[in-house]
């Protein structure tokens, strides 16, 4: 099961992935205001969930606002790709530029690589390495339930921006073609902003990916 919250003025999608055993992981916590932190905690408490993992698809500021809060509240270390550490370290400077200062995560790191498996009870999330928007961007694929938590790679009728430091447009297109478009058409993509879409829909209709 998937619960999505749209947090902060940047309207970032924060995901809680959970199962019938009540284990869950928190992906890209973007809660910026105390009320948003309370919303996240209240859902987890009301559903009697047990947070097991704190995961980042990538570490641009709007996707990491809530890392520190989640770490301090549930004592969870951060899982990320090693190439995202520098991005995370730079995030507070980005926050100052956006007039959105915040306290960064200062806990331990656990590094994820292509093909790693995250076990949430009996369910599995597979790590897909999909750089282009950022150097160490990863997605989390649940093959059994046919969904991907995609971060800032593929959107409905759009793709991730590549004009930020470390972005690479051609690499992003390569990641989409080789990591996402090889999945079944029915697979649902949950992006870092906006509404979900499917692989099949984007193959047919995404204007950035036609004739490629």
C-alpha cells in the first residue's frame, strides 16, 4: 500500500510504502513545517505502522527537508546512493537561496546500489540506478505489485529537469529507456511531484520520449 503526502511550498511528494504486517518505509520526506511533520507522524501512528527504512531517491532540498525529523523520531539511518552525499551536503545552501532554511540530516549513511533489495516484511523493493536528474538518483521498484517510486525521473507527460548541477539530459533519457521502459506497461510510476502515471501511457504519449 502507498500513501502520498504533498509537502512544503514546493509541493513535493512524500511516500509511505507499507504492508499488511504494518511495516513501512518513508521515502523522500519533504515535510518542512511542523504541521507537516505532525501529519506524517499522525498517519503512521493512526495506522499502527512500524517504520523500518528512511530512503532518498535523491537529495535535492525539497526531498530531504524531513530527513532529520524522521531520523530523530524513529531512529532510522538514511539509505541513499553514495553519489548523492554531496548533493545532500549542499541542500541547506539551496534552502537559503530559496528562502527556506532547514536543519540537515546529520545521522549515519547506508549506501544503496543498483540491484539491492530492501525487504519490508514479505515485500521487496529493488533499487534501480537512474541518474540524469542528479548523479546518484535511484528508484524503488516493487515487481510483485507493479509500481515504482520514481523520484525525479519520469512524470506524466514530462521528465525530470536536468539544468541543476550534476544534471545530464541524455543520461536521464538513457535511464528512462533502460531502467523504466523495460518494465511492463502496467507498472505504475509514482513521481516526486504531481500525479502518478504508467509505463505504457508514457511510452505512447510522453512528448520527450517519442521516436527514441
